[in-house]
C-alpha cells in the first residue's frame, strides 16, 4: 500500500472522529453521554455497511431491486402515457426536432411517487411492511438500547416519511422524553421516505450502478447513526428499554382501500415536490444573477453553487472525497442542506463526466441521502406539532438542531461507506 492510499484510508476515520467529537462538544449534557451508545452505534454502522456492500447474497438482492425499479418505471410509464400522452412518454403526434429534450420531469419521473405510495399502503395492509419495521426495531433495541416507541418510530422512518412514521407512535408522543423526541426528529431528518427512494434511484441509475440498493442501504445505515448522534446531542438520563411495546394496526379495510388511500395521500406530495422544485430552482437562479454582479474569481462568475462548494469542501474531504473533487462535492452537500436532496441528486446525475470519480459519486450518494433541510423542518414541525400540540414549542426549539444532527448523520454514513469501497 502506497502513502497516498494509506492517507486516503485515514480520511474517513478522521471524519468519523471529528463528527463524534463535534456532537459531544455540542451536547446538552456531556456527562450523560453513554459510551456504549457511541461504540454500539459505530459498530452497528460498520457491520451493516460491510454486510450490505460486500456480501454476495445482498448484492444479488440489489440486482433484483434494480430490476424492480425498471419494472416500476415501465409500469408507471404505461399509466402516464394513457393520461398525459406524449408528455408522459408516449409517441409524439409530430416530428420532434430535439428528442433529447422531450423528457418532462413532472409527467415522466414524478408520477412514480403515486405508484410507490399505493404499493406501500398495500404492503402495509398485507402486514409485510410492519413485519420489516418490527424486525429493524428489534435490532435497534438489542444493539443501541432504544426503547419501544422510539425504536419503532426510527425503524419506520427507513421505509416511510418523517410525518408518516410518528403516526405509528402518536399516542406516545406526548409522554416521550426530550431525548427520545429529538431522536425521532433526527431519524426523520437523516432518512428518506420509500415514496421517493425509487424516484431518486431512477435519477442516478445512469451514473451510479445499483443505485436503488445504495440508497436503501444508506437509509438503513442512517437510522442507527441518527440515534447515536441524537443520543450524544440530547442524552437520555436513563435507559428507555423499559418503555412499552407498540402495536402497528392497519387503518385500511381492504386491499383496494389501501391502494386508493395510498394513491390519494401521495397527490399532495407530488404537487408539493413540483412546486418546491420550481421555487427553489428559481431562487437559486435569482441568487446566481445577483452574485454574477460580483467580480469573477478564477475566470468564472461567482455562483451559489461555487460558494457552497468552498464552504463545504473541507467537510466532504473529511468523509473521503479527494481534495481535487471536494469543491464540486461540497456544492452538492450545500445544495442538499439549503434546498433539498432531490435537487442535489439531480445535480449529481447531471455533473459533467470526470467531475467526480466513481468512488466519490458513490460516497456522495450516501452523504446526500436524508431529508435534513429547511423545507423539511417546516413539514416536520407542522406534522409533529399537530400530533403533539402540547410539545410544539419543544419541537420548534429542537428543529435547527435536528437539521444539524441529520446532516451529520448522512456525512457519518458517507465516511463509513468510504472505509469499505
């Protein structure tokens, strides 16, 4: 092993150490931080990453998942062609001069959310999804000592969104400890919903092999990392393992009722994503126009992306990105934090060839995999505040800290993955 390879291997270890140290320095009560939580959390992340990234059987399962993505995309296009015609992927009734520009995001990619939401509701009704959630909750309980309601909420966040997961433990929100409440919020910020998981994989399929497998792996690994960092930032005074078990009850009467509810529930999400994309991209464009009035630096105009890249470059270098690529990778991390991960993934998929190496693209796929941004904070406060109105002020007070914890979580996962690739 040469010196360069040795130093490259040390980068992610340094990143892990810096992130844990930063969390400890920002802790509300450093003396209450449990060493077992830190050691078990890092160990669980490392083992899960090793198993999910290196075990041949898991790799075969990821290939099956990629075939599922293609099948879902093809099935969704069948529906969009019927409803939207050539805008949804059907044959155009005229000769197209620029077929490369015929892809309409709102009618070709985003309707996948509707199909995934319907399938998720169906799997929940058939008790398949609850079984997966309970299995993962059991793992968190055995390794990290996570109590019943928090363990279930954290596990559910891997498969559903930050507002849907707390619904499973709604009766317990009012009585949860401050640490457990913050842990639930951090898990919501550090993972992504199953409804958009396949969507992001479809964006990245051309630049990241087995994209759906990596995004699912990221969401799985993020859960224990989120609980670890949350437990450091807002420690639990005593173990919560004696908290009550929680039942998961289906709210639908039949399979068709589940499909109908799942579809209708996804319509606001579909519309919200389109609206946020329009507004956020417009705001970035406006900011770039204003920054363009400044003197050029290095022969190129100043832009929001370049500024974010400079600010976040040292951060992404810590998790294993080479310094020569840190500015481009840092810009992606900044876009994800200030705007959202969807725009960041679109930017990652559209980067010119050679901007990031294959290894760096894979690390950033993991580092971007979370909902931690300002827009998500509004959604979380609105959802949790409605479910537990008596604790709304506390939820608001923990909001910005949950964004910090969620961002640190995805960076931590990026560093862990960098150790194994």
